[in-house]
C-alpha cells in the first residue's frame, strides 16, 4: 500500500480499528523512500529503518493493550531540517551545519513526539530557508514528484515533496515569505502558515524572526488541521508565542462556508498569473460561491510593495540571525591564522551564494547611511500593508487567490535570476508581513499537468475560517491529489 | 597650567538575580568554564530569549533610587558586532530605548557635596570572558554570557579625581543598599568605564578619551590620574588630544590602546524582534517605589542629626542594611533605660566595634547575632550598665562575650562573674597595699620619679581585680603612694 | 541605485564574509538590480522612522500578560554537550587564534 492511497481521516480510522498498524504505515513510508527518495532527494537524513519499525511496534503494542497512544500515534512525519532535533542532526541545508547535532528538540518536535508521532527524517530545503525552489541546498536540489525536472518549490521543498510522494503522512515546514505554501502549491499538497506566534519558534533556526512560523503540511486539510492542533499553543520559551486558547481546528474543516465573505483582490488575479492557474482558481471560487459564500472584488494597492518590503526586513533580520555562525562554538570552521580570517573564511566557505547575497542585502539595509532609506522605509511600508489588510478583514472574512503566479517551474530556470526568484513570493509575503494566517490547498491539476494551489488568507486568529474554506475547496475539487504513478519512482 | 578635568562614567553593574537575563541558567561566579550555559545563552541555532522579570524589577528600583524617569515603554535592540565571546554576533541591549532617563546622585566629598547628573539607565546582557595569552590562542568561557547588566551613564559632571572616586563609592553604596547588585568588585560585579577630557582655557570641553575596565576604586584613581597626566603632557607640548579608547591594565598599571578599527563601529541597531516591548503600568512602578528603603545618604544625615553620631560612625552603620534598624531599636531601648541622650553614641560604638568584632571572631553571621544572640534590648542593657558606672570598660567587654555565648540574664551574669566595678576605696586600698608590698623596688623607683611605673602598678591592681577595679580610684591610690602617703 | 565595489567590500567586511573580487563584482551588480527594483518603497508613507517601536499587527491588549520569566534556575547543558560541536577547544574552553582586546 502507499500512504498516498488514503486520506488522513482514513488512516486514523484504520489505525483505531486496527485494520492498519503503525508498522504498516512506517513500512509504506520506507518503501516509498527506498523507491523514490534518491531521485526526489527529499531527505537530508533519514532515521534508521529498524529503529522506526521498533517505534511503530511499540505503539501498536500499546494500542493492542487498549491504550490510546496519542493523536498522532504511529504516524510517519517528516521534519524540515531547520527545526532542531536531538537525533538526526539539523543542517538547515547548509555546509555550515553539516555535522551539527543539537542537544535539544524544538518545542514543536517535542509535542509531536509526545503525541506519538514517528519522525522518519529531516527534509531537504533551501539553505537557511532562503529560496523558493529548493535549488539552494548544499545537498543537491529536491525534485517535484509530479515532474522530476521541475522544482518542488521552496524553501520547504523536501517536506512538500515527501508528503506528495508518500514518504511521510505529515510534515513540518517553515514559512517566512511563503516557504510552506508555495511548495505545497507546486507539489499538490496542503501547507499552512498559522498566525504569527501560533506555533512556538523555539528550536526553529531563525531566518527572519518577525516572519518565521513553522507550518504543518499534509496531503489533505484534515491532516494539516490535526497536526496544527498538536504543535500549536503557548510556549514559555518563546516570548512571541500567543497565549490564546486554541479553538478546534479539526472540526472547522467540515463546518461549511455559508455566509462567509470572500475578497478577491485585483492584485491577486492580475496579468502576471498564468491562465491555466487562473482557470483552476476561478473554479475554486465558483465552488465556494455555490456552497454559500459571497464573493467580493476589492483592491489592495499596497500589496504591490509586498515583495521589497518583505525582503528588506527579512534579510536585515536574517543578517543578524546568521551572525552566530562564526566557527567558534559549533558548525564549520575554516583554517586561518588570525581571528578575522576565521570569521570571514568560515562564513565564506560555510554559506552558499544565495545566503551570502541575502546577508549582504540585509547588512547593507541596516548599515549607517542606508538604514533610513531601506530598513526604516520598509518598516513603514510594513505598517501600511498590515493596516490595509486589517481594514480588508473588516469587509471580508478571507482573501482567496492563487498561491503562485504559475505552476512549478523547471529546475535551473530561475536560479541565476535572484529577482525573478524573489517575485515568486508576491502572493504569499503579505500574510507574513501582517502576521496573518494563510493556507495553500490544491484546487485541481492545470492543463500543463501540474497541480495548482489556491491560497486562503485570513485575519490573525481566524484559522477556523481558513480551514472551513480550504475544506470546502478540497471537497469541491474532488479530494486530495496524488502525483501520477506515485511520483518520482 | 592646571586644566580642569571633565569626567563622566559608564557604570556596569551585574544584577543580583538568581538567573541570567534571558534564560534560566544560574547567575553566579566562579566554577569550571562552560558549565553554566544553555542553548539560549550559548546562541545555539533556534534558541530564543525570554526576559527575567526580576531583572526588570531591579532595573526599575535602581532608576527610582537615582531619581530617574522610568519609561512607560522601552524595548530591546540588537547591537551587531563580531567577537568570539559574543555568541550570537549581536548583543541584546536597551541602549537605544532605555528603561529610564535622567536622574542624579548627590555625593559628599571631603568638605562639600556635589551632584552628578545621569543620562540614562538601561539593561543588557553580558558577554563571555576571553583569556588572552601572549603569542598563543585565546580561550573563551561562555559562563558569563547572558548575565544581566545594568548600565548607568552619567553626564560628564565630575571635576576632580577625588570627586570621581567619591562618586564611584557612593553609587556602589546605593546600588548595594537597594539590593540591585552585590557590589563585589573583585568578582567583577561592578565595573567602571570612564571618559575624561581636559577643559580648554576658554572653558569649552576638550576631546574626551575613554578608559575602560576599571574594577577597583584604586584603579579608578590611578587610571584617571594617569590619563589626565597623559593628556596634559600632550597639550603642554603644543599638540592635540586625539579621541582614543584605552583599556586599563591593572597589572601593568597603565592604559593600553585597544585594537584600532579601520572604521568606527557600525552597530546597525534595530529593534529586537524576539522580545515584545517592555510596557510598565504606573501601578507597577508605584509598587516598586514602595519597596525602596531610605537610601544611604539620607540615612547618614538622619543618624547624625537624630542621634548625635559622628560622620564616621553614621557611615559605618548606614553601610550595612542590617545595622540601622537594629541600632534604632537599641537606641530607643537605651533611652528608656537611661533617659540620657548622650549614651546613644556609646551604644553605636559598641555596635560597630566590639559586637561586630566579636561576631567576626566567633565566626557567627551578623544576622544571627543581631536577631538572637545579642538582640537590641540586650545590647542596650549592657551599655546602660556601663554608663551607670557599674562596669569598667574591661568588665563590660567580658560581659559582652558572656552575653554572646550564653542566654543568661545580664544581671545574673554580672554577679556570677563578679564583674561589678569595684569603687570602694577601702576594698581597693587593701588590694593596692598588697600589690605595693609585692613590688617594693618598683614603689621605691616610682617615689624617686620613674613615672612610667604608675601604669605598671595600676596594671597589677587591675589584674588582681580581674579588671573590675575602678581605674580612677586605683590611680589616685597609686599616686598617693608615689607621693609617699601611706594607704 | 548602484552599489559600488567599494561599498560591497565594506558590507562584506561588516558581515565578515569572505568574497573574492569576482564574487564582489557579481554581488554588487545583483544588489544594485534588486535595490533598484525596491526603490519604489521610498516615500510610501510620510511617517518618520528609525528605531521606532515596531507595532505588531495587533496593538498589545491592556491585559495581555507580558512575556516574562520568573527568576527560577533551570537546567543547563552539560559541559560535554556545550563543547560537543566546538571546532577547537583547549582545557574546556573555546579556542580561537590569539587577538588583542577589541573596543566594543
């Protein structure tokens, strides 16, 4: 059997009724990894198969004894390699941390383990989460299970591809400017960026502190909601984490969309969007209308500034977040006879080109003489964009549009053109700027044979509405997708 | 030409909290290197800072004690620079949006009092410690990373080296008194950086230089003198003073230039995104203001005025927060027993002299002494006995020791140990006669004019009476014998 | 807004990233392209800024408890864990090539 044969609910029911065992699930994951893991290059490190099967066995035994072993018990889960795990290392897709072994688990990982989840491996990613195609990994690009000559998206490309190809049932990615939603769209799976502060960042290796959020990924909306349920919630170790009591995300998925007001911003369906993408998204919108939602057109002109605003602030924060990689305490260390040499060569050797580019941009934006023109203006712009979105959410419950202007592009097409790469984030960055919640849910396969992701963006704390809309889109589009012939095999 | 020095300070005080500023590692000193760190203070990937509430409290208390305005909203920023003992490559500091602005400290120096204005108080994290070794690799201990620091920046209001040292001493007193810092400078819990320039003849300020890393009052004095001399020499020779930052080396007894930078540091400050703003309600500030006890300077003044104590005695009592309440209770008890206000200075002397000395000698913590061994009433009673003339000085000291070591009533102890002062002339005459019989040579020499033998013979009588003889009476009797009058 | 090679070199120095002359030229050009595109940001609002407190999307609620920690000691890392990933150590301390104390 393949993990992509079943929905999340079906898996949970089958485990509870003991039609399926955890061992079966883990074995299916291992089979899929064996058959397409190398081609797709989804993982940087995988756990020892015997160890995984033993974990699964332990959970099956507990179930057999009548114990209820946790909401994610026995479910194979993949973790993006910028999320700290005590075992399997945490490379962030970089030479800098190639051999780094954290002495602690991220809070999200600890919660998954406590819920019985089985971590199958650490997924491939753009180095330090900087990228939109997973081509900037020090360990080779990951590939899209729908077409292995195409990118899976980034930076959480490995996680998206792993879920799409049945290497895991659920995955964690991270989203700073769209890094969970865009690859989810490209790979035909579901990816969530929750409200900023919803999931603890303790253990998520920082890229841009005021944007980063861990993002649950799954083949279907119910799976993503269940995973969010487990990892979300206040953490004393993260001063930016939210204290609100959590609503029930899982029931929201089937709550329906009657009476919800949906905004379709002009800026989200302009000429930059490929016609075959627009077609699928319009189909989703029509389905929502048929199900009782009300569609409204609106304009959010400040969104045009979303990408530069995002990049300047994110890279400024990143330039400081990555200053700790200096060869002194952990990670790569270059040979040099003087201190500055150690710093400069370690960082020159340990970081890839894209990371260096971003560090340079961020440092420049903060440097004396430029801070006002770049960083300060970007902060002001952020406030304008945020205010415009908040006002929009007075009028509508959600904004719906494509997650990306196009479907997955070919490997190598944009890697030499940083600006083109940055513009991939045009629809996703606004949610990160405002701290709002957003989800990418597949809304069909385009005429080019590739999946299309539909993005639903809601106000902060409005995840239940987001899940209801995504659930309806998924239903209307015939349920979760699977790549042809299992993907990549 | 004498040029007036213009001096200011940056005071760095390690806050007396149990844990570090952004993590739960113990805030302590000593121990093996790299044994008091965690992912947060070590700067591991993915770790995040969370502010210690006690750090905030102590910062506010210090600000209130120094009359600074506490900002209702302050925040932290990242100050970026690369340094091996700065694990994140940036320091989290409130430098740009401090906890409090303004404030002042009044300082008494020799004959006068002067005021030093403050610019700001802010909190920040300390960095680790680097050991530099000549011609070898430098070694880094991260234990000190994340220790909470309070930085107090003064205005350059100080005009002499003596005043500078007096300021340093007084600010230490205030901070220790309020419980903000331990003030143990030899442990590094209080460090000073100074900036000093020489005023031009027309009164305009000269170019300031900084001397950093002053960890004792002695080094402050030494460094300032040396820096003033250096600048004077340069100006006298017709040159200019260049702005420099110097590191004070205690062993070498000199300030060495720090590594020069090709360009002045660009710290690229921006608001720390991992920490929410510090928002303080007025109610909270008032609550903390209520915790502030009377500060040393005000206390000293009051002790002098209210109890007639000298400067020195008042200063000693005020220096330790445990002694003033004890002293005031004892003083009240003494006044009740002996309504003679002049006895209180004597009480004060007994407290800071023999009682504290005895505690130290016996190795008993002062708290225990003041609370149970010799509570205020007990000391007052003892001093009252002394003042009433019932005990000699020696006798009183003996009684103190006994009162320290046992729980017996003082009256009973006096009797049991035979400490009553012997003033009865008849009794004493007998003892004097007996002593003179035993020392006929000495008596003869005394009568011939060897004055120093008075002391010897008096001493003999005192010894014979275990110190309880009234020395005045014994002296008179010996003098009479010296004159040839038979007892 | 062109970024000169000298500026790029200065920024690389601030960021302690070793870049060959060739790489500097390339990166200066890339930064120029990107920043040109981003020039649209200037003047988006009249607000002055600098280190203004960045207001989160929601203004902090009056009764939202501040994110503070109690002053209670917790677990530290063992020395072994602390030094486990260290590239160069000596006597339990991190080691770097010798240098003079820096102004900081």
